[in-house]
C-alpha cells in the first residue's frame, strides 16, 4: 500500500498565524482529550462531521475517492473508513498536522491508500502541488471540515479554493463542508448591550472582531479572532455569509 510517506510542502502561506497555531498544538492522546474542559463540544463537533460525511456519501458505492482539504491531524480518518474508501488525498496548511495525520493513518492499518500534502488550498492550485497521476481520476467527494473560514479574506482566495474543489470533483460528486453560521455570529454580536461592542463570548470561548461591520458588500474580509479553551488561541477567521458562498 502506498501511504505517501513523504509529505509535500508547497507555497508561501499568507495565513501564517493559522499554520503556526496548529503546528504548535501537541498531540495529547485519547486519555487527555477525554479530560478536556470542552469534551462535550468536541464530541458534538465529531458527531456533526460524522453526520455530514455519512449523508454526503450515502448514495455512493464502495471504493470512494476522497479529497480532504484541511485534514488536520487526521481525526476524521475512521469516519471516512466507514464509508468504504479506495483512496484519500489529505491536505492541510499545517505541515506538522499533516505528519501526524500520516502517522495516524499508518498506525491504523486501513485497507486503502492515502497521500499527504501540506499547502494552502486557498492560494495554491492543487495541480501545482499534487502529482498528476493522483489527480488523473476525479474524486467522488471533496471535504472541508471546520477550515473554510480561514481563507475567506478575499474573493481571489475563495475562488482558488472553489476551483480546487470543482476542477477535480467528478460530475455528480459531492462537496461537503462545515462552517460557522454567519447569521448566528452577527446575531450574537448585535445582541451585546453596547452597540459599538466588537466581541462576545463567555468563559469557554470568545469572538473579537477587528471592526463592527463588514468592510465591503462583497462578503469577504470581515475578520475576527477566535479563542476556544483548550483548542484555539485567538486565531484569525473570517465570516462566510451563506448567500455569498452559494453565489
């Protein structure tokens, strides 16, 4: 089985803070993860991803080819294994996370092949980063789980990401993703007593905007920093208005 042991790294990453944050997060193991103060949220997020992956591939036959953009440390490998894969392309901006995903894959003895690359799918065309033979056959499913909001700063970067998806997804294939809900974010910001407030949250999480209102009507570039206890340390993210994404 070809496990793609050599992780490929390509491109100058504009979202350096994101890559640095996830590269610096240690793999703590199952026992410590279960002791996390936000274990309930982590379990819920995993349930959401399991449901999205299951619904997106439920009508597909076995031997599914999957492209996972924003694969992280490979936490979704077992979710995908249940869907009957034949191949998986795993990509993430954080090279250390990709190495950990590769190690997790090799330790699990899955019966399908995988290749691992590190680059920013919002700025680098996949054809410039991934070996041509891997891209020769289209993918049945492309997935972005909890990562699209890192690259919604400009229309150019968003279109690069969408082109990376559509160019290599087969006709009739499925794109699945999980993103923060823009309506909920704005509703919680607008519910603050101070009409000029830039942040909201509690002891477990906090969202802090750079500016109160979106910088333009295009739907790109409304940045906030997100802090989540035991998970995310003030990493820059961007609101993704649902209507603009659909458009």
